[in-house]
């Protein structure tokens, strides 16, 4: 129930970037496994469209945000995994 309440609040009061960042962080916390180099690996095959549907935003917004994270060297992703660098958790791109 609490997770549903948070999702409703997020849809009404947060920007699309914030919603995408929160969904990515929630996914990392729930499904991430740390590897030997300190990166967190999430082995889920979520498409940009699925992330957009989960966050109530457009696929284009998801694509722009994830590409921005990739260009900054904070994440790497393909169809099956997302690799999150330790610097991501200290990034100002989370807001």
C-alpha cells in the first residue's frame, strides 16, 4: 500500500526526470547485485518503453535521461543488464 501511495504522489508532484531516477534507484535496490569492482549489476530486461510506462512519462524522456547517465559514465546498459557505477549514487543527476 505504501509503495502505491508513493507512486501516486510521484505522478502528481514530481518531474519526469525525478520519477525515472526514483524508479531506477528502486530497481537497483531491489534487484541489484554488487560485483567485484564495486559496480551494481541489475539483470532485468526492461525496455525504455516499459520504464516509461512504469513512471508515467514518455519513452523519449527515458532515453534522454539514460543516455545522459551513460555519457557521464555513471551507467552502462544493454537489453539484459544495467551496470551502475559507484559514482552514480553521488551524482546530481538523481534529482
